[in-house]
C-alpha cells in the first residue's frame, strides 16, 4: 500500500508498572519503533484484540525510546490495562494532536493547574519546562486530588522537584478530603488559586483535569484576572481514530484529536457543550 | 467534457468487458426499489440505469460497513490485489457525497489508505435521474438531479440509448478504448437537455410543499435554532437505531473495533452512529451529549453547520434516504422547514 496505514499499532513492551494510587497506575513502555511525542500530544494505546483508548504520555518528551502513560481505571479498556504486567505486549499509535506551545510560554510566569489523573499531561509539560527552566520566569504547579492516597507522582515529581529550584518552581498541593495523617491544604484545587503571587500580565496558565474541574478552574482563573487567551486547556473527548476521520471527538468546528487536544480557551469558549 | 451516444446493446457490451478488469455494480429493481447487483459475463440484464438512486449509499463500496484495517504486529496484509470497483448508474446525489468523503478521508496529514486506494482505482459511470422519489429533495439544496461533476462517464438515458459525457481522463480513455461502441451525440443532445430541464422543474414543484428554507438560509436558521425546543420535539419518535446514519451517503463516522482472530487479532473499521448514547462518551462516563435531543441536533449541526464551514457545502445530498429509513418517521425535510417556522 502506497500510503502508510495510520491504524496499525506498533508493538510495545510494558517495562514497568508503577502503582500511583488505588485507581491510577503509570506504565513505562518501550515501543519497537520510537514514538517521538511532544508534551500535550496523545497516543492511542491498545490491548491486542480488546480495544484502544487515547492517553497523553506523562513522561518527558526528551526521553527518546521509552514513554510513560498514567492511566486511571475508569472503563472497559482502562480496567484491562490495569491488569497488565511487566513484559506484556500492547499496541501504540501516534503521537497525535497538537502540543503545548512552549515557545509561547518563554519568559512567562507559568501556572499549571491539574486535578486527579489530569496531572498526567501536566507532568509531561512540567518536565519539558524544567528541562529548559532558565527560559521561563517561574512555574507554580497546583495539584488537586480527592484524598491524600489519590495523590500521584509522589516519588517522581513532587519530592524530586519540590526540593530543586525553589525560586523558580513552586507547588501547591491540596486534597478535597483529608485523612488523619494529612497536614497540607484541604479544599478543591480552585482554592489553591487564591492569593496568587503572579504578575498576571506576564502569565499563562495550563489546566487539565476532569470536565467539572476544568470548568470551575477556568471560571476561577477568569475571575482572578486571566484573559481567555492566557488559558490553555487539554480537552478530553472520545478520540477513537486519532486522525480526524472517525467523527467522535468533534468540538464545534474542531476535532479534539487533530486541532487539539490543547486548546487556548478563547478559541473554544463560544462552542456549546465544551464542559460536558 | 466530450459527448457521445451509446445504444443499449453496446452499453451492455461495455459493461461485460469492464467486468473483466473491474468489479462492476449496477442497480436492479426489486419491490419498486433499486439495489446494486454485481455485473459479470451476463451483462447488465435487467439493470436500471436511469430512474433514481439505489437504496444503498455509494459509500458502501468505498468505505464498506466493516473493513479490516490492521492486524496486530504483523505485516499489513490488506494490499492483496483486489479488482477495482466500477459503479454504473450512480446518481448525482451519490457523486456529491464523495465531496464529503474525499474531504474527510483524503485530508492530510493522515490519509486513509483504504478509502483512497478504492477511489483512485475505481471507475464511476453515473447517470441522470429520469424520475424522482417521494423523499427526493436534492434541488432544494442546490443539487441537480443529474450529475454535473465527479464522474468518469455520465449517461443520460434516452429511448434507445444514452448520451455519454466524459468527466475525467479515465473516462476519456475508456471511451477511446471502446470507440466502436460509441457514435455521435449530435442529434440527441437537445432531447437530453429538455429531459433534464423537465425533471428539474417537476422536482422543484415536488419539493415546494416541503417548505425547505432557501439553501443559503439553512445554516443561519440552524444556528438560530440551537437552543430551540425543536430538538426535543423532533427526537420524541427517535428510537436511536442509527438507520439514518447508516443509510446516509455523507455520514462518514466510524468506530475502530478490535477482535480476536484465528491467528492473532484484527482491527476493524465499522460505521458508527452519532445518535447512539456511547458515541461521544469518554472513560469515566462524561458525555457531552447525554440527551437524545442533543444527539439529534448534533446530526444536523454536522450536516448543516460544520460542513458548510469546512467545505462550503452541506453534509447532506438531498437523497432522502434517511426519511425513508427512519422507523420514527423523522423526515429531514420537515426538520429543515421547522428551522424557519417554529
């Protein structure tokens, strides 16, 4: 066939499985042919003979032949993925969609707001930003989780980076509901956006999380003074083919899979049904 | 755009000969409807070249309801040599649907090799409609009941044969290759043109009673009705069967399905329906179109709002198949008329 078959998965080995929380695991994967994604782009991961679903890699785009995908057990495919063990084979296609426009973030104070498994693409973004940290003025990473046991990336981002460039990189971590051992903030992730020490005029903010979190975070950011063109959202839609053909992920005149999944809010704020 | 005349026995000879290199399909009539049938050595037989479109949309040949598109981790075996497809008797509305399909499947950067190879190798010998069906409304949305573009050869049926018009190099080559089957069209063109004019006028008269808004006011009217109760009302009789999607020549949506096979696994591309609850649902259950009325509106949004913005034409060909197929008697013409009246 003259044209490359875009539906063909690349054989990929599961190198490691990291249990992040009771419902979230990170899978370290090694595809037979490297998949060179950029932070924000997504891939389609499949279990042979069972089906496929879209995920945004959570690892650094600078790691060449391996990638990590953080997945919450939420449906049929993700439940099967959660049963995968080291050495199992899966299929990967991609990368698809657009990336976070890092060059637009240069010299800016960057606010990342993530909720739950929505932290996955933000981790990839954070790692890409941290790779060239001198290009950016600062990063404030606001992370929300349901409970302390739902907090992910404890070892890989939070501990490691919190101790690093304190001046440039700061974290605000909150849980919706605390347990007996929790000494940190309690409240929805929107509460971490109070009293921001950020020059809004020179800031961009990137949000990812479940639909309801994205909605209220965006509204809160607007209230705080961010303009729609300063807010970047990673939209989760049903991206089946990943290449703008199958029709499932249409969002107004866009397809989330090829025109997104990263959208600047001013480009989509007129579209109906974006938060559902 | 050269014109010739071919008589009926000669068209039959042409079809027989083409069947050696192509899988040739032409409509035959059954129960007052037309269905495509494969033509072989026996020729056209009782095929109906004129009349109106077949029941099946032409996408069935180029984007079949179920296609194997990949194995797992094995060399792609989908390029085994198959005869290309030739359709005889495709209608204007069928050809217009290619505008939508081509836009979707040939769009960069990821082109669909399955669709494209069938399109590139296929042959289309279309034909004028010689009558109209009850649900036909192409002229109301600016589409003529006779092909104006998108064919290799077009046939306009007359009493004893057809005016054949070339529409592509491929069509010209075929006519050159079978030149002795053709003769001058000079004395037939006037009759062809008057037939076309008469049918267009009759059909315009037929669609008048549907009160479909003028072509250019459909998209603005849809936008104005986005939050209208019209969609709740229309969806009352929808049973979410997806028949309107399956039968629509311009509905292109599909779903990828993986399944076990004897020696491994395979991936299928299957027609999907935006009326189904699961169409836009994501893992975890979030669904931008939970209500049926939203999904029905989405169908019209895609056809009469999205596609005009994308390709400057509707994702609807006026073929009326959906109105025929709907068990809930939802008639696209009525919905369009209500965009303006309710």
